[in-house]
């Protein structure tokens, strides 16, 4: 979601005459797009703001004609608001996620009178007319990025209130975009050469709206968008296990463009912890979802998220999470140590009583199990041929000491099932589709050799 917001903000400011600079020290404006899901993410912002304050003070001491403006946008801006401004005088403006469409105006205002804080309405207040408009104003006016792959937001906010999660408080209540607006944006993207679209939502499968006199749920939206001529791939993140019905799986089976990949975080394998987390489903219900997915969509690949060390988590609870990873056969899992987020229900109700060393041990144990399961999942792909969307040169390509020949570059791409694939190419074929025969596997992905490609983008 933040990747999309950053892209849209960049486009918005580019239209106002700004440009991105590759040198931080030459920047006139520094904007931090922030996340509040984990404490570590916020600490990184605090550290960077401290460095900006020193640079600003140095420029003032030198009577330099140049200066910098510093802004904070995103979830951290909404969570801390004026408190953040009071703590860091270096900040010239603060802008919450729902006000990003106003950013050019906010920057102009802050250049004359620094220190403004622009927050979204508290979710305890009834929505005012136009509250949902910020989604349309920011997203619908986007310019195609020139890539075949684009993110498309279909909703904002969350009403789940999982005990550990700050998102409902910083992203606001759940609001779905109108289907007509989503369809228009998708067609604009496809017409511009973007044939791979990822639908975004905090709980994307909770989408609901109305269209042409009918109630539209997420599966209905998939059928509508899959009918757009020229759309080659359609996938979505992130799903919530509660409310993930079989209609979505049927759409995935029926529609050629819908990718057989589901990121659906269980967070824990223990019913006791799931209840304390307020997740809204049981372990047996999650197991049934996995069974249905594999029965209806045999080629499906699954990914999950887990939190270790949630308050009160016992060794037995932890063992049940290990069992869930093994039973579900996740391609990969994102595993995090619990950290209390101020304002969440878990922070209010429960003491953070799992020692840090225990969290670290359990985190490492889950990672080790996922490594085994991921390797097993990927080994089943060896010997097969997959269509791969090439994202670009692998981040490791410059570290390869012994490529097969000096003229080859290691490329990185993704299958329709979201498997990461590394292979060598004699040219930079970023943003193309190629067929790759899989020759090897690791716990994180696949390696292979290119056997064909579909030609340049657009």
C-alpha cells in the first residue's frame, strides 16, 4: 500500500514541477512515507529525522541560502500527529494517508508557514460527505508508470480490529471504491500497456459495493476486471481468513488471468491465541480454507504471516503454529516478533509478558520450519516450465563472482503463483514475459534457464 502511495505522490508532485533527486543532500524537500505496523519501522524514521535536524541547523549556522523542507506522511503521521511535530521541530508538515491528494497545496502552505499538521478524521466520528473522495482523487488521476505491472487500490481502511494491529486506527474505517471507478482505472492502465495488475486492500476480500443495480463482492469484481481485453495477470493482496469464501476460489479457477496465489495470514496456529488476537476464525476454519483452496485450485500457492510471542503465548501455542506451517505448505511466510503498538486492544488488555529471548528463539524456530517447507514446495517445481514476469536484474547480480559467461546478467522474475525465479539472460529483459525451465530450488525461490520470451512491453 505504501509503495502505491509513494508512486502516486511522486506523480502528483511531478505534475507540479518537482523532480526526484538521486542525491539526498541536494534535495529541497524530504518526505518520509511511514508505516506504524511495527515499532522498528518508526524508529528508523526517528533516526532519520534527527539527521535532518542536524543538517538544517548546519545550514542555518552557515547562513546558507539553501534550506530543506521535511515532511512526514502516511500511517505514522496519523498515529502521532502533533506529538511528532512537537518532538521534532525539523518537520515542516505532517500529512495523513487520506489527505495525500492535498500534498502540493500542503507543501506550498508549509513553505510560508511551517508546522501544519493535516490529519484524517478520527474513526469515532461519523463520516462526512466526501470522506471517501480522497481515494478517488489520489488514485483515479494517476498517470501510468510505464511498466507492465501496476498496483490498483480497491479499498482503504480496515474494520477487523485485530488485537495487535494499528491499521484500523491510522488508515481509518473500511471504505470500498465504486466498481465503475476501479474499472475505469484498470482500463486506463491496460490501454497504457500495463497488463499485470495487483489489487490492493487492507483486507482485500472484504470488498463490497454496488454496480448496475447489483451488490458486488470481491469475487464479482474479479469476474468484471478479468473481462478487460488485454489484461494478462490479475492478483491481489492481502486477504483475511475470515470472509474468504469459495466464490473467490471459484473465480480463481474459472478466470485465466487471475493468478493462483493467495497471501492469507493465519498469524497463529493456536485457537487460544487467535481468540486473544480477535482474528475471527479458528484453526480448523483456517485448515478448511487451505483444503478448499488446494481442492478447487490445484496449482494454488499459499503464503502466510505469523506473529511470535503474542502476550500469553505458551510453548504449546508456538508448537501449533509450527504445525500449521507444515500442514499448510506455505511457499513463504513473513514472521515477526510481537511488539505492542500504543492504542491497540492488545496493548491495553495484555502485558507484553513473553521474554525477548523467547520471542527471538521462537522466531528462529518458525523461520527454520518455513525454510524446510518452502524448500519442499519449490522442489516440486523443478523440471517444469513457467511463464515468468521479469522484474529486472536480480539484486544479487552484481555480487555474482562467477556467472556462466561474462556477457550474462542474472534476472529476477515471478511466476503466476508468485514464485521468485532467478535465471541468466544475455540482455536486460526487464518488464517482459519469458518462459523459464526450472533447474533448481531453494527455500526462497527457483532457479532456471530461459527458453523463450514474448517480446518487449507494449
